[in-house]
């Protein structure tokens, strides 16, 4: 198997009803990437190995940990080792991130019970 950027083709087996079909199909490459926030391991994500700086900043923004561009001090991507180091202004959002909610929705749903 030879990877071209983040995808390759591979011979696979598809089963449709009682038929077995051997064919080539596209496989997308994903890698584990660990984000360190202010020197602490924060989260590990499985993602495409491209656009890691954008992924880190977007993730921190969507989780409410970065509010403005000024909150970001430095973003260093080490794609060889699957690591992103982010230095950012510390706020109370970081402490709230690990607080778990039991919800009836996917993703960032409405909290029902706070633990």
C-alpha cells in the first residue's frame, strides 16, 4: 500500500446481500494527535495529519477555551510525533472543560445532570 498525501487505495471485500465483491476502494489516513495546552496534556484526537494548527485553534475556539486571537500566544505543531503545543491565556474555561455533563444529545448537548 502506498500513501499519496492522506489517502490510498486498497483491495477490499464488499458484501451486498449474498454477493461477495472484491474491488479497490479509497482509504483515508488518520493519525492520533495529542494537544498540549499550556504545558499540560489536554486531548488526543484522531484526525487527518494535515491542517493541524487550524484543527488545534478551531477545537479550542469551539470549546470556548480561546475567545479571541489575542488569547493565543503560540502554536507549535510537531507532525512527526503527532503533537501540538499551544500556549494560550489561561481562563476559567480551561477548568470547566473537564467537567462532565450527562446529556441526551450528541456533542455539546444541553446538560441534564452536572457531575
